[in-house]
């Protein structure tokens, strides 16, 4: 017997989660989560997948971090 996994949430770390939410909400059709604030923004898809963006102080994009290591 095989177990089937289904993603139920996806968290995106960034420094400006409200900006990220402003991009994702119109593209996905998701409305803002009722508890969205300056530290967190999220929405739930029709299939139950929860997408959130979370504020992370001093977050650096992985590409930027690799560039620092390569110097």
C-alpha cells in the first residue's frame, strides 16, 4: 500500500510580505487571510492549499546569498 501525500501549506519568506501578497493575491484569486498583518499575509486555495508570506528580518534571496559566497 502506498501513502499519498498532499501539500497543505506553503510559506514564502521575504522582507516585504505585503508586497509579495499584493502580487500573489490577484494572480491566484485568493483574498487576504483575516489575520494578515505587517508580519504575515496568507490565503487559502479552493483545494485547501494555504499559501502564506512571512516577514523575515534581513532575509536575502538565495541567489544573492550565493553571490556573496562566490566572492
